[in-house]
């Protein structure tokens, strides 16, 4: 490969959220252990971004900055080039993050006590955005058919018919189950929402991370009716490992919806993003497409190696096919452990740190979400530790102390 996806960066004592989280879980963790939890990559950023920012810093002043023409054109160009989606510059609304955007959108388009529908198990900030804003959480649970997760359209229709339910907060591709929704699936969801006057907030932050044999469809592309009833949340952060730049592009085609969203956002004092976030996004979208293509090759390779490892060593653990994202969803329920016991086994015996399945909702009990955006060698070392810990647990039948 042209790019370096093998170098391990030491992130200890750098303020990395997931490393500090790991040390909170196990203060005595062995030296050099790398967590597989929070969704940023254990990979170097594209060199074009690093060098571009260095050059930019030599010739700029770090003052208040609004989106430049070049920045907006880069976002418009990326959406067209990677997703065949024609957007207008005025549709782009900056946000420090996708999470903050859907928090604001929920406040803008619902009142306390009104319902927001989510497809569980799902990215845990979805729950926070609803419950911390005193809205009512309405679960449309995904159906695990044994091979993949599918949408329960009959239940979604029933929930959408309730006039108190105003929003569908949708995850596409889906985190944590790794589904890339097919066009026909999206059309059914959109039709239900439009028919019942339910606004769609589509979190598409993982939309560039698509595995072979699958194609992401931006939901807003389905029709003019959908375009007028949707907020699409995008960012370069997952794609290019730029979460710390806090730069997201929220695409809102409908002018009235955009005005109402901006009214809520500006009421909290927000008016612009950080200067380096703008520049990093611009460089990523204009110079780093080849890096992304090679990244997707690495992620798919890691998925195949992981799936092979479990089939050969721990076949009782179900590994779901990865269609999109770099987040591997796995079912450990065959071990017969409660959530706390499974977490203890992983943290203390295997020294492997995932996002535990239960944080995504009760449907995730006994599951684990593993971030595989890392050097293959690092992933394989973690899998070997899992194998050793699980085999010792099974052979000794020892009781885990919670």
C-alpha cells in the first residue's frame, strides 16, 4: 500500500478519550495495550492533511473564521464525487459534531414529552439526545434474522401513526450492527415517515466507510419529497480520523427546516467552527480519496481476518458480516455470561476493551462492538488475548468476581 496503516502511535497521556476510559476500567492494564472501543482510528491521519495544515499554519492567522468558498466547494464536490449527490452550498450548516446536531434538531422540532423513534440497538448518544431533552423514546427494534438485522416496517408504521411521535432519528450505515441499508429498505422507511408527517434526521457519518458488495444511498436522494423532509448529518471525522477537529456538515435542503434548525443552534451562541477544522475537511475532501480507498481495503481485510479467527478458534461466538463502518458487531451470548461478567472477562482477563453491547440498548445484552480501524497486527494480538481468556474461563469454569 502507498499509505502507512501499520505504525502504532502511542496515545497514552495525550488526553485520548478512549485511553483514559480504558485506564478507568482497568488501572493496572499491561503496558502497550490498545483499546478497541470509542470510534476513532488507531491509524495515522492522511499525510496530505498533516502536511497541508503545517503549510497553512505558516501563512495564516488563527482568528475567527467562517466557511470559505473553497471549503464549501470541497463539501459539495465530495458529495457529488463519492455519493452522486447534488447539493447546494446554502444547504450546508456547520456543527462541531453530528451528536450536537441531532441534539439541537430534536429540540428544534419537538416539544418535551413528544416522541422520537429510534431503531435499536443503536448508537448510545441517540438515547441521550431524547431522554436528556425530556422527549419520549420510542423503540422500533431491529429484527435479527440470524444473519443480519432488518427493519420491522409494520412496527415502524404503527409508531409513526402516533401523532405524538414527530421524528425518526435514523442511523445509516447503522452503528453498531454494521448494516448498509439497501435502497428499497430506505424507500419503505421514507414512505412511512412522509405519510405520517414524521421528520427524518439521518445520521450518515459512516457513509464513506462501505465494504465491497455494498453501496450506500444517501437517504435524501430518494425523491424530492424525501429531500424536503430530512436533515442529513455528515462529517469527515470518521472517514479521515478527524474527530478532534470537531467539524461536521449538516445538510438541510428544505429552507424552512434549515431556518428553524439554525434558530435553535444560534440560540445557544454558536456561530462558527474552528479554523483548522475547516482546512482539514477541505484538504480531506480534495486530496485524500486514495487514502480512503486504501483504508476501506484495510478495514475489510481486518473484518475477514477477524471472522476467520473466530470461526477457527471460538466458533460459538457469532461474528456479523460487516457491510459498512469500521465497527464489528459480535454475539458472545453463547458464553452464558451476564453483561457485568462478560465485561469483567474482557477487561481484566483478556485486557481487551470494547464498547459493551448493552450501552446500545437491551437488545445488545451479551454483544460486543469492536473498532477494527487499527493495524492488523494490533487486532490479531487482541483476538489472541480473547481466545486465551475464554479458553481458560471455559476450562476452569471459574466464577468472575464482579
